[in-house]
C-alpha cells in the first residue's frame, strides 16, 4: 500500500485548491498548505483565541474519575458544533468530572494543527480528517480516533444567483454550463472547507454525478465556512458546499440559492465527529469516555425540538457561530427556503444529534470515505480499508462509555447504502465501488 507523502510546509496559494487540470500532486500540496492558512487565520481570530494549553503536566486521578480534568475542545463556526457547546453551557461536562472549554478556531487546518500539537485535547471535526491524518494523506501521519459521531445531515450545496433557474438538484443541468465556461477559458470555481473533509466529498460526488470532473473541468478551492458567503458575494466562486448557517445566509441575502441538501444525496449521512489523537485516547481512556457521556446528554437535549430555539440563542454568540439566531433556527427546525422557484419546504431529514443511532462510529463510514479518496486520486493503490476503519472508528470506546451509563445504542450497521445517483455502496466491496465511477481521478 502506497499512501501519498508530501511536505506539510509546502508553499501554496493561501486558500485555493488547484483549478482546471490540477494534478494529484497539486491537490495534495494544497491540502498540506492548509497548515499555513490555518496558522495565519488563527492568529487573526479576534476575540476568540484563548491561552495555549497543552496536555503535558496535567494531574491524573484514580478510580473511575477522568485521568485529565481540564480539557479544551476545538470547534468551527458551524451549527453542528452544538453538542460540545451545549455540554459546556449546560454543565454536562462538569457532571462527568470534566472542566470542558470550547475553543473556536478559524478553519479546519487550524483545528487539525492544534490537535496535533496538543493545544486542544479533542475536537469537532470533519469525519474524513482523522481518517486522512491516520493514513498520512496531505502531511505527516498522525493517528487519530473517532469514538463518536456528532451529527447527521444538514449541509447544503449552494450556487450563485446567476445560476438560478438553470440548475436545481440535478447536477447534469450544470455540465453544459461548466463545459462552456471551460471552453471560453474561464473555468467555473467551486469551494469546500477542507480537501479530505465531508464538504469536499459531497461537492465532488455531486459534480461527478453530473458528469463533471472537479479535477479537470472546473476549479476547487478551500474556503473557511464563515467566509463562504463573502466569497460568493464578491463573485469569486460559482458554488460551494458547507454546513449551516452559511447556506441559509446566502439565500437570505439573495447572493445565491440552495441547489441540494446533503441529506437528499444520502439520507442520514455521517458528518462531524468528536475526534482525539490516538495517543491521547490510549493514555486517558476514562477521560475520553467521560467526554462521550457528557456529549451524549447534550445530544439528547438537542434532539428535543423544543430546545432548538435555546440552542440557537446559545450558539449565535460571537465566540461560537456568530450569526443571527433566526438565520440559524429555521434550518435547525427543518424549514428550508431553497431561494429559487422551489420556495420553502419542510424537510423531515434535518440535522440530528442523537436519534436513529446517530452517534455510533460505524466502520462502513470510514470505508466509504477511503473509497472516495481512492476514486479521486488522493491515495495510490488499494487502501487497507478494513484495517484503517478499525483503527480509526473506535466502536469499543463508544460501547464501553454507553454501557457505563446504561444507554442502549443501535449497534453496528453493515448494510449497503444507495446514494441519490442510484449507485450502491457495499461496505464489503469498497475497492470495487471506488472503481465503478465513470468520473474519477484514480491513480494506480
């Protein structure tokens, strides 16, 4: 097995992925260069940065108490950070012996880097990031673990208002427009939040389903979630995939419209996770389990729809999402204004935090992401699908923590999944699945 290796300090344009005709090396150099963007952006995150905290020197305790009691958790300005914020604000961390502080960062590169450097202990993270870090995609190999899925559903692909009336949910309608722009020497540009993250895979999958190769037919760039709206408003991109409230804001300000919600691509898809460095989890198993117990209570609280107005009141703060409560609340209640002729609709598959066995770290989800890394040339050769999935998705930690509080979860799910394009993913045959796509950038 030959995974991608490159210098994590390689110099690239600050926030852009390579555009049309990008090579695999350029794509991965951009991923590594995100470290530089993360460092720069964090230094300028006014009003949110807190003192540096490291794991070193923390006192340990005996018995059933957490080995580490003072924990700092990273987060990005997206509504799916809510379980961590609610665990802090509602006292659930303290209930399980943790002094938990939620620390806002500017972008996902900053989240990754501060976790690697032990400046935070656990974090809100895109599910693909711990998998990629463990595999060494885009930088140094740093094993990470996922003992908890934070949420399902609730992301969207937004398009600029110039495309209104021309494209809706079906990406095939976008292809002739993309082809014409490319032929004119002005390739269209789309954005996601991190090269190996969920938004990148949803954006790539949607474009690919329309016959559009994002590595050849258009440009992809990395943009922090909170900057998506401004970049589209300034005309710097034609579409993006991100979580809320930034799609809702795009519609409210008439900058663009929602083409498709990700739950319409894959119902109850995995999204964000609570991740830890593997070394921290190994040394502090009681601490990690205590965090899971606290986040479990927060997640149950969040899935009581009567609590969602209060949730939005809490996370609207500058130190968290920094957005008007009303812009956050609508989509948290499943109320979607698509921003075009489709108007408003109520979607039963809104973002969930606890229901439908939401939090179980299913092995098949890691396998699916690896299949897409294979499809898009982010790895060479066949990955160790089963081995890496078992290494990263720590079902054992999750099950132990839930057993200790008497919570009956739904267990492992190995069933196949069929996405909106009609292609079925069989977790037992990931390499066959990866090779089944006509639109791909596969290497080796």
